[in-house]
C-alpha cells in the first residue's frame, strides 16, 4: 500500500508562479489524499531571477520542503535527476512550476498510482494551449521519436510522470551522460498507464525551452536509443553504389553501340557535390555518436549543487 509521494518541481526563471503552484498543491491536491504523506522538492536550475528567493520564502514557512540549487543551468532533465536522488517517496511525481498541468490531472495520476494500476503513470498531452509554431515543432519532435526510437511514445509526448521507487532506481542505474528522460522511462519496460490531458497556457513568464534545446534533446533521444540513422545511411550507400554501377553500364553501352563520348561537366559536378555532401553528413553523424561515447567515458556529473536544504 502506497503511503507517501514525492513531488519534484524543477525551477528555471519561474519567479511569480512558484508560490501559486505550492498553494495549489497544499490546498487542492494534498487534501484529496488525507492518508498520504507528501514531500515537495524544489530544484533551482540556475535561475537568474528571483526564483530561488521565492523558494526560500516558502521553505521558511514549511521546513519539510527540500531545496536544491544548481551552480548554473544544467537543464530540466538534470533537475529531475537531482530530485530523484533525494526523493524518499514510494511514488515520485514531477510537475512544472508554470501551472501548465491541470490540478485534475495530478489528482487522477496520484489516484491511479495508489490504486496500483501501473508503476508508471504518464500524463499524455492530447492538446496544448500554445501557438502554432510550438505545437508543430512538438509534433515533429515526437513523431521522430516514435519512428526512430520508441514505438510506444504517445503522439503528443509527455512532460509529467509519476513513477514508482523501483522504476526510479532502475533509471538512476543507467547513469547516462546525455539522458533522454522520457525514453528512459519507457525503455524500462514496466507497464504504463497514459492519462490524456490538454496542456494549459502558461500564465506567468515565458518558456525557456528553445528550438536549439529541442534539437539537442531530439538528438539525445535518437542517437542514444537508435541505430536507425546509421542504418539509413548504410542503405543510401548501397543504393548509391548500385546506381553508380547502373550509370557506368549505361555509359559503356552508349559508347559501344552509339559512340557517345565521355563528356559533360554538369553530371560530373552533380555527382561529386551529392556524394561529398553525403560523406560529410555521415561523418557528422559518426561524430555525434563518438562524442556521446566520449562524454560517457568521462563520467562527469550531470549537475553541480551549489546549495542543498533537505
């Protein structure tokens, strides 16, 4: 029987919304489960605004709250792992500090977990109250994930999950230098329950999830869990080789039977540029894999903690 739940809240430039999120938890979520014990873990991911001061004010009112501050911005995934390291709950739920996950979703996820419906409860985004650009880039991101790495990745992806202590321990054992958090959860193979919801519009501040961060995270998800890119270019190489043989045979036949001379700079330059570009692309892809291997062998910490209050 589940008795306690840990809630991890990564913080990055969330001044103005942190206390509101805390008040919603203690007034609307926790009272729904009077038999449960909750712990809240705030992880400040190197914010440069007044976020950490706001966290300290909350912690001064509630000494049971755990606070971690990074020395700089290490990313949301690093913040989650820092929270996982200190979480003591039988279930660990991560939520955003920008109030984009509805209260009903959190209540439903916790309810499903304590009923032991699955060791992994995922909030599946079926819609999001955001602009067209963010919707389309997110859709593209998760389509690529489904095609190349995780066939069980939900269409809209997910940012919030409640996992059991056992699942958390398995994830922490992986110790990857560039972890793809959603992928690691699905990769464990434990049963998953998806709860659909519509992601709400952010009321305070603006998202720091930039396009460059999305691309980097996409590469982490694809290159860490799939050899599809290498196999794709191997296939391209085979096809190019066969086309080269075919083209050579056509030229030889034309020369023997019709006397067509070997001339034409345009076709030659097209072939050179095409295959040179392909070679550079493949070298870059191999470099990405090698870089990740190098990062893993260095075994650097995912984050550096500046201050911890637990």
